[in-house]
């Protein structure tokens, strides 16, 4: 039967998403999960959102119809308001497209800009969903190391020169999550943002700024987005999403970029999903129009600040300094942990036995054979999400993690 399908060369090499595979392993009774990057379901604004469904009675004949590929008018208006705060200027309608999740934005940008073999600069560590979309178009990766202030931008010119001498190709795109990175929780410092814009502009490489977490800051001063800092509006492709600030189930996100790129994304998606569901766009638009989003943001920011503090305290109480290093983020969803006495995958195996789960660091790096230049790996790391678990689970999960770290260190010493 297999021979009936002659899969494309890219499809034959495809691997399942490591995080989604992990979910199968950790779906056990009693498991405490810090693994998925999931919002707190207790915080979903079920009732206010449900009241917005009366938009169907008002505008049902329009919103049950196919919609424009660029997005539903009232939602586009709400997004123009949201973007005014993020980039401090009025965007033009032709700079905006609504997508079905920002995952689709990454996919569309990859498909309109990249040919097989093209190179993308990615942060090490980075969001695996982006690696997946880029892999789907046959991209290779130049991985740039990160620290507590995000991407080590000063290494960029050398990295790009290295790609050019090794492959004869200049990277075509730089992908970054500057605010509360998934997975590291780090924010790119203002100084590095400015330098990144300068270098990208000198090298003429566009930057994809993926910003699903930027509005979820509970400590410290907001840092301007790359899109805000860039004078050349073609340089930065900005994407954000309602997934983390409202609910991932709505599958509504947006991209702001040069009109020429937006047009290409529109044409590409016309061979893909035609448009984002008009019904959910209308619900989200109505939710924003009634002012619910701003209230909801205040509420979840307070909840996430409290959960982050609980995890910070529980980790400090249960883990010893020779087991792991981490530092608490100022927003977003994640703690990024460096294990001092064992690899992330070994710690993970013990953790699952002790009924606590996290994502081993390897998932956030391209495979060795996909990287151009010095290979980066995440073997010693792990990502812990603090937003999904409740207070009791955070406390107990950190205690279990300490136990798993001990067992992993003992096993490591024996080997
Ligand atoms: C950095 C980053 N980009 C994109 C996405 C995808 O989000 P969406 O639900 O909008 O497709 C995620 C989801 O976890 C993410 O963390």
C-alpha cells in the first residue's frame, strides 16, 4: 500500500513535532505538566466571550460567508488600534494580514521568501514550531547563541560571513522572539535591538519579529518592538497572535509588513486556506470592540505574575545550587533551566517516572545536520511553563523535579 504514495522529498524527511509527541508520553493520571506552552484554562474569558456570539444575530449573513484573505474588516480596525500601541504609528491597511494563528504567518513568510537550501538565522534556543515550518520548505539554519539578554547580536556579522564562505549564500531571514522568548523567557535588550536593526539593515537581511508574548509583561519596563525601532519599514516583519492573550482555540493572529510582502502572503494563502474563519474573527473583533481584551489582559497578567513567583519560590526551595541554574522571567510563559549534573533528556526520563513533565532543551535547537556553521545544542537544558499548572501543582511539581534531578545525577555518576 505504501508504494501507492510517492511522497515529496521534504515530506519523506518530515519528523513529528517533538513537543506534540511528548504529550502522548505524559498523558498519564497524576502527571503534573510544565511541558506545554498553554495558557491557564481557568483564565479563559468564557462568559464575556460567549456574550460576543450575539454578533451572529447582528451580522450573521456576512460572517457566515467566505471572507477576504486579508482579514475581516472590523477585526482589522481593532488590530490597527492594537498596533498603534506596539509600534507607535498608524499602520496602513495594505501592511496588514490576519492569519490562522501566527504559525500560519511563519509558514506563509517561509513559503514566499525561501527556496530549498536557503539559510535562516535562528536564535539558539528557538520556538520549535518555526523550525518545523522552515524545515517544510527545505531551509537550513544558522543558530546564534543567546544569553539572559536574548540573541548575542554582536556575533551576527561573523555568523553571516561564515554562512557565505561555507555555502556561497547569505541568510535570507533572521527569526527572533525578542519579548519573553519561547523557550528562554529572555527579552532582547534595547541596546541589542538597536544593534540588530543596524546590522540587519547593513546586511540587507529582513527580520521576522514574532511577538505573541510581548503584552504579557508583569515586571520591569516595556522595551520598544523591533518594528517600532526600525526606520526602514521593509526590514521588520512583525507577527502577533490572540493565542496567548485571549485563547489559542480562536486561531486568530496577524502580521504587519511591507505591502509587497503582505500581497505575496495573501496570494500564497489563497492556495492554502483562503481566509481565516470569519466567525472567529468576528467574535474576536466584537470582544475587542466591547473593551473586554484590555480588562482580560490586566487579569491574566496578575495571575501569571503570581504563578511565576510561586514557581520561582518553589524552585529555590526545592532545588539546590549544584542541580540547576535558572532565572525568573519578567513576563511570558517560561522558565529556561540549565541542568548542572545531567542531560535534559536523562532528567526528563526520571521526571516522567516521578510524574512531572517539562520539555528537554534539544527540541528548541535545529538538528546538527540542519545547521550551517558552529553547531549549537540544548542537551543540558529544559523548558518549564508556569502558566498552565495550578498553585498546588507548581509546588509539588518542583519538589518532584528536584527528586528527578537527584536520581538523574546519581545515574550519571554511575555511568
Ligand atoms: C514564539 C511563538 N510563535 C508562534 C506560536 C504559534 O502561535 P499561534 O497559536 O498563534 O499559531 C507560538 C506558540 O506557542 C510561539 O510560542
